[in-house]
C-alpha cells in the first residue's frame, strides 16, 4: 500500500482501521482512508470489492464491525466521552453527524409520491426547518442548475432515468452537505443518458467547495474529475494516486490487470 | 313463482321494512366503527411486529396469530359472557365493535405488513440519507406510498366484516339479523323477515364490491 498524500488541512473524512463483514465475507478490512475538504476522490475496482460499502458505512446505511470513522473532526458511529473514550453513538448523534453527508444512489430512490420539486425541498423543510418559501426557491434554483427548470411539477414516473438522477442530485445538494457520495450513479442509466448526469457532476466538481467521493465504472470520467483515484480490491486499498499516475502508470499488478481488462472492453 | 308469491307476503314485507332498516342502520354503524378500530389496530399491530424490540414484536405476533386462528363467534362469547365475571361489563354494541375491530385488525395488520414490505429498501435509505426522523420517515415517506395500494384489500375486509357482523346477533346487538330473528320469532314467520335481511345485506355488499373492484383496477393501472 502506498503512503497517503500529505494533507495540509484536517481531513473531512477519516476511516481508521474500519472493518465491515457480512457473515464470513469481509468487505472492508481494517481500512485506513482520508478525504481532504473539497477533495474529489474516485474509487474504482472490481465488482464486489467493497467500494460501495465504503460509501454505505459513511452514510450510516451499514454499521461497521470495528474501527472509527471521523467526519469533520467528529466520530460518526461513536460519541466521545469527556475523557476522550469512544462509546457507541445514539440516534441523535448519528443524525447530527450524518447531516454533513449527502448521497446519490445508483437507483435514484426518488420519492415517487412527490413532485420533482417537493423531492428537493421536503428535507430542507422537515429536517433543517427552513421556511417553505425559502426552501422552494432554493429547490427551484437547484433544479434549474441541473437543467430541469421545466420539470418542477413532474412526478418521478414522468421523468427519464437521467432526469430522475439529476433530481436526486439536486435533492442531495439541497441539504448542503460537506461531503457528497455518488454510488455508481450512472450504472442504471441507458447509455445515451449517462452524459447528462456526468455533465452535472463535472460542474459540481469544478465548483469545488464540497468533497466528493465517487464509486464509478466510468474510467474516462474518473480520470477527468478526480484529484485522486483509489483502486480498491478485496476490502483494501491496493493503490492510490493522482489519476494520471493510476491510469497511465499503475504500479500494482492487480491495478494493471483490472485497468487492462477495463480498457480492453 | 306463483307458489313463492303465495308464501311471500309483500304487505307483511313492507310492514316490517322500517324495523329492518333500523337494524341495518345498527349493522352499518357497528361495521364502520369496527372497521375504523381495525384499521388503527391493524397498523399498530403491523408496526409492533416489525419492532426490533422482541418484547413488543413477539407478544403482538402471538396475539395476532391467536386471534386469526379462533372463530369470531367464540371471541364474541368470550368478551360478552366471560369478561363480566371479572367485573368488565360492557354494552353489546361496544363488545361487538371491539371484537370486530380486534378480529379484523389482525387481518388488516397482514395487509399493512405486505404493503409496507412492498416499499423498497431504497426508500428507507434515501430517507436516512436525507436525515428524516424515524417518525417522519413513516408518516411522510413510507405510509403514503404503502397505503393507497392496500385500499382494495382493506375494502374487501370491510365488506366481509359488514356481512360477518351478523354474528353479533348472538350477543343481542340489535343489528339486522337480530332484528329479523326477533320479527320471525314474534309471529313464527321466518321466511319473509330472513329473506328481507338477506336482500338488505346484498343491497349494500354488492354495490360496495363493485366499487372495490374499480379501485383495484385503478391501482393496478397506477403501478
């Protein structure tokens, strides 16, 4: 395993020896992994290698078996007592720390009984307590930003896959997370719709402020948007570095083999 | 036909109709009240059975299975004749409403359970990712999606309950069948009142089942 790149600032996300197993299957094996504020990290690797689980334990959708995850200086799954010891977190603490994180899912997971715009403003109103007019105005500007200015009142069933995913991105952005997770967000899309979604994410990456953690099979996209590419296999980071290095000059034989197989496709 | 007409005294039928309609009104009231109770109890039972706390989920699960596996009539007798021995004496109408609500609540809980299970994991995960509270996840995200497709199944139970409420005659609730029986006993003429009772049940049940069928078609289209 390579040395982590030097980081001038405190990481926004830090995994410390995080282990996650489903029965006998270990999907994260004492994983150490940092993300700097505003850093864009793409995670690549074979299917079933545990890439998605990194995002899922960070979103608190799966509970790690061991290790500590830090988000913006606070432990996610633990609470710190006065003497610094870590004890399991309660739901209140989870909700507080989880508020820093947003996620876009492979299968969109829009709320089908709500219009596009309500999908976007619902959480700001009910979770953040924003006044409805303000939340609606912001939802409008977010939908405009993802190119759906004419789709406010459409229900998800009336939208294409690419449009649904763009609503889902706007929905996650409305919560103003410091870290945004993208879990194979184009894998469920028809090929002709992939571009419009990647275009939106590319713009977000250029804007900069938000850290982004992307699990993707789109190698060209990963190369283009990321500050760092992580090759992940069998529950561990095999190799990581700037995209040029990973894609043009991978050092580890497993990385070489995986990229060779992917690029030959 | 003429033979039947000789047996069936239309004048008598008209004469007893107002009394039977009073009985029908009681039947409708007890059905609506029992169903409202069943709808609420069913939801609570379904939620309790899903609870991670096994001190809650297992007793409620056992209660549901027990109530589903014993006849309504036995439950009625138990509530009406046994509870007063332990100091709980309730009017027949209340006992009937509670028994119907509990009995059909267990059926409704299975409908709720299936409806809730039909909501994909992704909805729960999106709700969590957006940091909704557990309460709002239920009331704002899950139930609004789960309940509309259940309406036809719940409607069928409402109709079934409406007919089965005739069993409340056994504990002297003055509902439709009971009224017919009293009329029959008074004159030792059962044909006319009991035929009328059947016709009145049909007059409500059949149009209701047509409405439920329409709802079924509508939700089948929507999904």
